């Protein structure tokens, strides 16, 4: 019995000795920088195995404070950190930490339209009327047929017009013939032809001169070759007398009894019609008529042909001769005028002139042209 009691005391003493030993070696609950080596009471949470083989419920318990590994860091993201870096056409917007496209037409932000060019990063309107820079003024149009950018030119006008200051106006003259004032005795000229400031001049010429294309008043074909004779059958006025000459021809009269000789006499014969269209008396006789042959030899005398016409075949010279005389207003007379050309010598064929001398003092004439064959 004593034996068993002794054994029990020994066992209890051994337990006390072991307990004291464990109490001395147990870690302090206030010490943070020591390893955790004690056994863990089973827990229901997540467990961690430390490098020394111990099992803990928090990873921090595996290390001393000074031995904790540094946290692994990730690079910062965004253009502020050049992650990613912005390209050459972009800027970094620091408020958003984002790359944004630079402003201006160089970067097509905004891009220029088709009517503009990008100069120094600024859109500039192309020059020329094709781009309305500048736009053409009223009365002009933009011509792009030669220059792509266009040129402002006068708007097309109707025929006979010209654009002056943007307005179509009638063209004054292109040629001197456009300035004809219907006066034969004036020199017509177009100054600045075809231009907006074109104008006409009509210089009156008074001198009778051959070859100047002018027939001044008072001149005629006898002293100025620019004055053309009248055509047969056309009426002409001398003062208040209206005269018409027609049907010129050569008549040959033969009278054996004339001075006892067999004589052939040649006459220029034509019809004359005279009318007083005025309010006072007009005087006209056959002696007022003369004839010029192609060589400009003159025929006709103050006594006229009428009293000297002889020959049986020329008897109508007395019956239908031009009597003339004083004509009252509204009165007319007509008949044949006989002008002796030659006896026996014949006559010259060609261009003859029949002249009515209205006023020998003023040199006023009415002249007709007659072709005599």
C-alpha cells in the first residue's frame, strides 16, 4: 500500500516539475517580435503555416515586425506616369490622366474643309472667287476656266452691249461706221472703240476735195469726185423745185433742106419732170440743162436746143419739148429736153452727165449719170 502511495507522490511531483518548466518557456503575450512556436488550438477559421512550420490563424504571427516582407507594388497607370506615354500628336490631360488629341488643323482636330488650307495649325480660307474669298461683285461672274481658284470677270452681256462697272450697257461704237450721222459732209470717228468710254465725233467738212471720201454741202461730182451723181429716175430737190430726169438717149436728125445741105445732127434727148413743191413761184427752162460727155466736154447753150431742131424724123421735138417757164406753187411740167451734140461728127459713148444748174451763182447743181452707147 505504502508502495502505491509513494508512486503516486512521485508521479504528482513529476507533473508539477513539468508544469513549471513549461510555464517558464511559454511565450509572452505582449512580445510582438518573437516567433510563434506553440501548438495551436484547432480553429474553424483560415490557418497559415509559417516558415518555421508553425500553424497560425493570422499571417502576421509568422514574422517579427522588422522581418515582414515589403508589399509587392504595381506600376502606376496613366499618362501622368507615361504608362502609356502619349504620342507626338497628343497631350496628357492631367485632370483626367488621359492622352487627348492636340488641337488644330495640323492634327485634323478639327480638320479644314475643302475650301480652306491649314497654315500654322489654323484653317485659312483659300483665296479666289471659287471660294468666295473675295466673292465677285454684282455684275461679275467667277471664271474658273483658266485658274482653278477663279477670277472675277464681267458678266456676259447681250449682243451689242458691254459690261461697265458691273452693268451691261449698250456699246456706243466699235468702228467709225457705227458713228455715221447720215451727213455726207462729216468725218465720222469712233474714239476708244469697244470700251466703256467710247464715243463718236462728227467733224463737219466744208472744202470740196477729191479723194477724202467726203462730199460737203455745196460740192458736186464736178468739183469733188467723192460726190456721186444721181441715178436716173430718182427725184432731187433744189430749193422748192422737185426734179426727175429719165430715159436719156441719142437722136439723129436729118434735113436735106437745112442750109441746102444734107446734114445729120446729133442730140442728147431725155425726159424732164419738174414740180413746184413750195409756196412761191419757181422758174425753170430747158436752157438750165447742160450735158458732159465722158471726156467732160460740155454741151448746151443759153438758147437751148428746141428752136434749132430740124428734120422730118425729129418733128416730135416741137410737139413734146420741155416748155418750162414760171411754175406756180403745186404746178408741174414735163417734156423732152434736146441738147445738140454735133453735126456729122457723131458722139462719144460712155458715162455722160446731165446737169441742171439751179443757181449758177451759188454753184448749186442737180447732176444725173447716164450711160450712152
